[in-house]
C-alpha cells in the first residue's frame, strides 16, 4: 500500500490566523533578538560559575512566574505535564535529562567547569514576549547576584 502524501502545517501561519481570529489588530510577530550579547567567555570554562535555567516549574500548583531554587540538593522532580512537548515520543522521568544539576556538579569536581551556581532558575513558558522579556530580566538579576559567568538553558 503506498504511503499517503504528507504535507506540513505552517505553525507560523496557523499562529497568525489564530491571533487574527482572536481580534488582534496586528499579525503575530515572532521574537527576534539580533542584538543578543553573544560573546566569547572572558575566562576559561574551568574558572566559570555555571547556572541552569529551566522552563519547568517546581510544582504543578506553582504560580507562572520566574523563580530560583537551591541547586543542591537537586529536586527529586519538577512539574512538566503542563508544558507542551511530544509526550508520545519522550518523557520527563529522568530529571537529569532536562535539569542536569548532578552532572554539572560532577563537571565541577573534575575541574571542567569552575563551579555550579548555588541556585538554578526557572522561567515558565508563556506566549507573551513582553512578559518573557520582563521575566528574563528578573532571571538575569538573580544570576548576577550569584556571580554567574555562564547560564545553560534547558527548555522542554
């Protein structure tokens, strides 16, 4: 039996159609940050303090707002079921796969990174660029308080 011809769904077009149907005057505009300050590390990785930033929440009933939590001991789990990810193809049973705090601790003990930040940060997934930008500033301030040199984002 021949395979059916498959077509793709344009997520961008579907998003714009959805927002237009909701009554928004302007079409949905995807975030673009061409001025993002990507630059080489100022010191060797072996001297850097590294933090993790996740999009998972601490618990299912947590408020949708940025947070920080102690890196050690690592939490036993995070709330992920409310997020959109391919739940048929994968799972979030292995916390180390999306919040590898123990792995970073091992890298620090091996001297590959300087140290693990005392806190990890969480920034919920929302579809508001304004809110995400405001929350990103909150997370940036928390990482600066912890004297972080490098942040690793582990989104779901």
